[in-house]
C-alpha cells in the first residue's frame, strides 16, 4: 500500500470515529445488514463488517479492538471498507512513534541549543573581561612610560624648552 492510501484510510477511520461520537445511535440493528455488502453495513457507524464471513455485527463498544471471536483483526472493517484493523494499528503506531520521536528530538535540540548559548555567553563574558584587563594594563604601561620620559626630559632640560625647530623668517 502506498502512503497516500494509508493516509486516506486513517482519515476515513478518524472521520468514522468522529461521526460515531457526533451522530445519535441508529435504531436499526447491524445484524439486518448481514450478507449485504461492506459499504451498506458501514453506513451505520456502530457496525463492524467482518470480511471473512461477510457478516455485519454491532461494534463491541466495551472493547477498543474487536475480539477474535467476533472477527479477526485482518478481516475486520470499520469506518471504511478498504482498511482493516491490523493495518490501522500498524499505521497508527508508526505515525504515533514518528510524532513522539520528532517531539523528543525537537525538545533535545532546544535544550542543547540553550545550554550551548549559555556556555558561549559565559565564554564571551570571560573573553571580554580579559580584553578589558589587557587594555587597562596597557594604559598603565603607557602612562608609566610617559612619566618616565617626562622625567628624562626634565633631567636634561628638554621639558620646558619650546620647539627648537621654528620657522625661519626673513626680516
């Protein structure tokens, strides 16, 4: 079966479930539709068609799945004639598993991304602090060098001296 057929079967079955809840119970018995055909039987949403013995029976509402004594799962039809319960269980399990797995993967990715961003933020802050400390030390060294150079200029009398290279003017 192709995925499209599976999807249509699941949609048909879910539609049948919805109709079963929304529609009032039919007064007619499903046993009256026995030996007719699947489509006629399944017009009543409370009926179950058994393909092996061509019987239309009331769906056992007390149980989720019909027992094997009523009809084997591979021959039981409900909602639509072309999807059996066996295929439906497999399809719903696969779809449910994929949904649960994808939700788990998304949650893990989000958690890991947040954890990594927190680690990167901490590392960035540390680098920024180190950069600021290096800048401060460099400023201190510059000011110390300037003070030392000024002391040397003062010692040799170069500190207060105006610029020795002045523009030569002709008078």
